[in-house]
C-alpha cells in the first residue's frame, strides 16, 4: 500500500482541504493520489459545483 498527503486548492490558491490518500498498489504516481483527492473534495461539497473545474491538487512532500 502507498500513502500520500494531498492538498486540494481552489482558484485563489487557498487550501480547501487536505486528505491522506491510501492506494492499494505500491507503485503509484502523484497524479493518482491527486485525482482521488479531487474526487473526494467534489463529493464532499467543499466548494460549489461551479468551482469544481478550478480545483487542483498537489502532493505534499
């Protein structure tokens, strides 16, 4: 298993939420963790639906 802390950021550059993402396979790339974090943020209603296209994510190193 692989684990990574990922921040979801709004269009203003503010961190909306941080998630610790765990994926089953160990050879994950950062984009996989970031994609999961974006899906979580969208599904949890942290920002209006109209803002979903502006969200981005980054792995914290």
